[in-house]
């Protein structure tokens, strides 16, 4: 497709479940350059990000059309209905480029049609390898099903452009014999729309508004998040810091992977657990009142990039992260965060103590973190790069 740099293309943008905040914000950023036909899984995120106010976005909600629930019949039903919607929209809509997120179920079946119609496909890969959300056979079966229904090999082979969020993820794809020249690194962008909320901020249940200065672990609790390493570390921190230390764990535990009630029973004097999905309206107060974020992820996480880091940076919070390659690319050690060896809870404890006892250092690092996300990872800069790729496709 030969296009001048200012050519206004029509982008058919498909959301994916669990990524609606990202894709809605992406639609908003892309609308500066192109007309966007956006199929989203969440009307709520479309409004929260401000994308609903942009006239160049033609929005269609999939939320009401797809059955909810985790039963086998509901999961199969979602895939079948999504297949029908994809078939209808890919064949009847007028567009130049179709851009999908992650492993969009059944999309791979339409590659022959798209090639015949000379349509270009852009694929944003958030996770190079799917990781189980729970332990045991259930987690393995979930991964197998998602791979069967999405066929990531075909997505990688036949997409014209592949977007990843770190150099380490690009190298992993190259190691799987995917052509290097079609893989492009664009960082995970900021969460600036949360800073612009009009005061509609909710309080979390069982969370005292007066609580400030705590260390925050944020996000779903899954087998690769290193929660055991964190617990071992904070026991040491408590002995060194005393009453000045408090940890807040905010996120749901998938399929009871971690018994959060046991954590509270044992360490409730300095660990608070909010075991639920944290909504966008609850995030601002939770982050603003924290001192810094901790990401003790284990080495299984090397196949992904965490959106928690740009989220923390957006709120001017430094991070303490494990040395997983895809994560450390986002952290300037001793500038925007501290890095420790994955699984080493003693190193993690020392990093936490360092930032608690050196508040000026922590605040300075938070300021640099905000500068980094705005200079290197802003929605505007990321969409400008994506616009250039669209025009070259």
C-alpha cells in the first residue's frame, strides 16, 4: 500500500477481552491521524478513556452481543458469535487496514479472504506465550483451548506488521522464525486518561482513605506474579522498618490461587488485601496514596510486558521490579525504579527498605518516572509511530 505520510486511512480496529482500556485509548490516539472503525468489548472503557468524544471513531459495542460466563457452552458460544461478526464486518466494511489485539479468536480463518482483498493486517502481541491463570489441569486446558481457537502461529506468519512492547519480546519472535523486518517495538503507552478524571473517584471497600505511604502490589494474583517472594520479603522489611511499613495487595486472586484470607490472618497488622477486580474509577486514589509499586514477577513473565509500570509512572510512582528482561527495559535502575534478582526476596526486601527510609529519593525517582512515561511512552508518541507503520504497510 503506497501512501503519503499524511494519507488518511481507514482502520478497522478490533478489541479483545481484558484489553479494552488499552484498545479504547489506542482508538483515541489513532483518530488524530485516521478514521477508526472500532469494535470494542467494553462500552465503559470507551467512555472512560474519552474515545467516545472523538467524531472520527465509528464505535460498535460487542459487549451485549457476546454471552457472559465461564461455562464451556458460554465460551464456545462467544467464539461462534465472534466468528459471525468478524465474517460480516471483514467482508462488508470499507477499510484499508485491520488491526487486532492479542489472540483474537477465529480471526486466523479470515487470512485467505484478507489476502485476496489485499487488506493489510496489523497484530499487537501483548503476550508472546500464554501463561495459565491458575495451577493444575484447569490452567493447562485454558491455554490449550485459547491456542486452538486463535492459532497464534498463523497470526504471526501472515500478519503484515507485528507490534510488540519490548525488544526482548521481538527477539523471542525472531527466535521462532518470524521475519524480523515486520516486527516493530512500540512501548506500552501511558494511562493519562486516569489523571483527567473529573473527580468521579471511588473509594475501595475496607480501604481507609487516610491510609497513605504504603507499598502497593497491583494487579491480578496469578502463578507468575511472585506473590510468595513478596510475602517473604515484607516479613524482613517489617522487622527493619517497624510500624512505618504497610503493604497493600490490590487485585483478585484467580481461581483461589492464593488464599488471601490466610495472608490477612497471619500478617494483617501490616498487609492489607483487596481481593477484587479494581475498577478504573478506584485506581487514582489507590495509586496517588501509595509511595511506590512493587512487581516481584518470576521468570515465567519474560513472555509479557506489564502495563502496571506505565500506570505507576503515570501517577509519578517509582517501581521495584524483578530482573525479567521484558520488564527491566522499562526501568532505569536507580532513576525510575530499583531492580532485584527474580526470586531473591532478600534483595527485594533491601530495595523496599531503601525507598521507605529515603523518601526524598523515592519522590525524585517518581518525578523521573513521570517524565519517562510522558517523553518515551505517551499515547501521542506511540500512535505517531504506529501511523508511520500504517502508511508504509
